[in-house]
C-alpha cells in the first residue's frame, strides 16, 4: 500500500510528505536512518535511545540507583564547583 510519493531532485534531495513526517514524528533538523532490507530500503527516525540504553552500551554494569536527595546534592555540588569564583 502506497502512503505517499516524493520526487528526487537533480541534487539527490527529496521532500518528505507531511503525512510521513507526522507518522514519524519528525521535523526540521531531525536525522533519519536508511537501511537496506533485501530489495527494500527502510527509513526510520534516528537517535531515539534512552539514557539507560546508552549507558548499557558504554558501560558493562547497570547504573547505580540514586535517591532524589542524592541527585539534588550531586547537582548542587557540580554547580558549586563549576561556577565557583577562583
């Protein structure tokens, strides 16, 4: 089933139809991923990963759970160190 069509310009650019932009939830400046799947090309919104997924990819162990008070203290400590007059 065809949802919409686009035309390729001489510069290799396409306009994404409004219906598709709305379905993907994308706007100006967004990145798209293009993936080959056999004889098809799949286009999807890029970069939709949670901070936990990114942390799991970068570090072997899961993040340590913190209380709200610990988070507030950490933020206050960072702000104090970052903006302290020297």
